[in-house]
C-alpha cells in the first residue's frame, strides 16, 4: 500500500507538469519551488537508502524546506542578504544539502562533489592564494544567491521543469503506445537485409527513439535489449554490439528535430528560434550517423557478416499500412514546431493527445489504466533525475555568478591557449567531456556553457556554433572512457568488457569528436552561407570522416595496408583546415587510395579466376 501511495506521488508530479505548463500557468515563485518539492518527495521515497529512518527524516526535511521556499522565496529575495532572517539561513543551508543528496541518489556522487566544492569556495574562497581568491562574502549573501532564482531555483530548473520535463512525459507516452517497437520493426525492414543488417537496424532505431527519449543510457537499456542479442546472434562480438547501440543512442541526442530537448534548451539560452537550432544541427547529425553506418558496413565486409534472413525482415509497406498511424504524433509534433511555430510545450501536449487517441482506436495498442499509471510514474522518475542535477548545477552557476570565478576560469583558458582558437577548443572539449562523465547531457552542457561559451565567443566563434560545440562533447561523455555510462550499459547487456566496449563506441563515433571542430572552422556545415558553399563543405566533410572510419577499420573495398591507413588518417585531418588547397590534397589522397584498392580487388578476382581454370 505504501508503494502505491509513493507511485501516486510520482504520477501527480507528471500530471502537475502537464497541467501547470498548459492549462494553469504558475509564476516562477510558485512553479519552481513546487517542482523541486515534488522531486524531493519522489526521490526520498523511490531512491531509497539502507536506512528507512534516514529516508523518512530527509523526506520530512525536504517537505518543510522546499515548502518554506514555496511560501517565502520572494521574501528571501527582497531581504537580499541584508535583512535575511535566521529561518532563511537555516532553510537555505538545508536546501543546499538536500539538493546535494537528491543529486547523489539520482545520478551518483560526481556532481554533488562539484556542487559541494563550489559551495565551499563561496564560503572560504577568500582564503585562497592567487587569482582564484575572491573578495569574501557574508554567509547571508551566499545563501541569498543560492536559495533564490540565482541558484537552486534558477534558469536550469526553469528549463528542465518546462521543456525537458514535458518531453520526458511525451517519450513515456510514446513508449506506452508502442512507438519504440514500431521504430525497431521499421528499422529492421529498412536495413535488416543489407550487409551488417542487425547493427544498421540498431543504429536507425536508436537514432529515431534516442532523439525523443533524452537519455542515451535509457535508450541503450530499452532498444539495446532487442538489438544487442540480435547482433551477437548474427556473428558480431559482444563488444562491438554493445558499442554500436551506445554510439547510436548517444547520437540520438544530437539528431533533430527534438535532440532530446537539447534544441529547446539551447534556443532558450541563446534567445533564438528553435528552428534555427535544428537547422544548424542537421548536417553534422547526418554525418555522424553516416560514419557509424559506414563503419558497420566496413566491419561486416571485413568479417563476411550478412544481413538477416528474408523471413525475419518485415515488409516496410505492410508495416506502415498496419502501424504507421502510430507515428502520426511525431509528424504532428514536427509540423507544429517547424511550420506553425507552436511553442514546444504546446506542441508536445497536442502530440501526447494525438498518441493517446490513436492508441484507443487500436485493440492491440490500446493502453490500460494501469499502463498509463505506470508510464506517468516512469516519467516522474525521469523528471526528478533531471530536476535534482540541474538544481545542483544551479548551485555551481550561482557561485560562479556571485564570485566571478567564471571570468577567472575563462581568463585561465585564454592564457593556456595563448589566444589560439584551436587550443581553446581543445580545452573546451576536454572540460565538457570531464564535466559530463556520469551526468545527464543537459546538466553537463549547462555547467560548461556558463563558463566557456563566452570564451569561445570572445575568440570569434558564433554563439550557436559555440553552444553546439559544447553540447556535442557533453553528449559524447556517455561513451568516452573511463566513465562511459551509455557504453557500460551496452556492455552489461552484451556480456562484454565495459572498457573495451567504450573504446569501440568511441571509434564508431569518431566523427562526432571531429565534427565540432569542423563546423567551428567551416560554418557552412551549420547551413550558414550560400547553397554552393554548403554543398561543397558537406561533401568534403563526408569524405574526411568516412576516410577516417576506413582508416580505423583497416578496410576499404579490401584490406588496407598500414601505409594506406596512415594516408587516409592524414587526409581526414587535413581537410579540416579551412583552406582550399588542403581540401584538394586530402580528397586526392582518398581518391588515389580508392582507385588502387579497386584495382587491387579486380586483380585479385582475376587471379582467383585463373587459379580456378588451372585447377579444372
């Protein structure tokens, strides 16, 4: 009975998000503390510790503390550190500690440690030597900064509780109505028969559903439970099967039109239309999945792996006639966003309603009351696993704003790079990957973009390019060793080595490590410039990343010699340099290798024919 009550709380949270965002809008003074209050209740009842008494104590403290914020947040802001009361200090301190524990329970220890370090820096940072020392702030002022809209209840929570939360509910409803299974069947029908069919199928399915789900780890766990065993059955090693699923699921977060709500987050921060984000992200995302597809094809050719038997591959036309109507909510969503310019929140609501209505007209897809209940509860777990970390990110951002340490870090990056844009980009890449280890993509993006986006902009990078650059590497942290949660999830399903799987996934997704540098130096990849320029740059980029994939796989038409592999690697690197003559050199190298490999394969075929004739 107790578990049912806790589940009801989670369901109420999901319904509260939908209702308050669409039918009864609340001001930030009510909505933001309320969403954190609901999250505290769900977390301390669902994410249990070994000690029941501790969970109950934290639950009570969470209700009282965030209930106080719900009632007094405007008052705390008005008192502004000068007339801050003892209750403000007590509940403000409790709020910081509770958020740290809520974050630890949902995403692990890494982010709470970062949050705690920044909090201690705000309190004791004036004692540090050198440039990192700040001027010193009273505890009242620190709490005022963190217990209001500048910290815990700031922009990160506002965005996560609106765009992200709404699309988490949308993804849960789509999963309920069976869209995930339709994606799998559709992918099987489109790619199943081709060489490396099961792996290509996994790539398509994960790209489709990963764009909506918002979590690479969750996507690996859901679609991977079908695709990974299928790949192993067809002859792929567990390491490669887990890596394919992890790399494709990670790529779903950078795939328009939804980009796991990243597009909405970016548009809100930059203050530009959502459609500008998805247009800019389109070509890099296509190139990313083209590289994975090409790598799979090369690996399959190298090992003589074939597609699925014809009897196991569904007919795409029949599938669309039978279940295609269940994809209508996605089309509705895209049309609303791109054509009618409807707000993402309202578009998601309409898509949810359409999905539920369509499911009720199908006996097989019709959800039960229990199914809807469970889906809303699952959605609430997804919501709190974002709300707690972004509230913790709010602590970090609040300290950065209060102490000005962001400017000092930015100056440090510029000094270390010596004013070189390339070195600054490398430092930004490393920072984004490190901050993203073990964290949701949106959280690591928010942490890094607050500090490093202004640095890149000062060095001449366009704001949208700078944000996409950081977002890419925040996504890639999920498959980058040593902490690669998406790859580790795939490895667990495949029964393979987590480290080897993460390395294999990084190789498959190698394009994503290079593409951000490419679109920084060649903005035409972000659909900026003339169509002629966009087409030329896209073709050059495609040649570069595909030659890199061939170099890593050691196969192109036939086995590649070490010298040719090195030549392909060099060509893939030099085409990044934004001058025409390096493009010509790189493309010429690739063309020469393709030609020699083709002639080599033909010679080999003729030799085999001669041997057969002599044998007869």
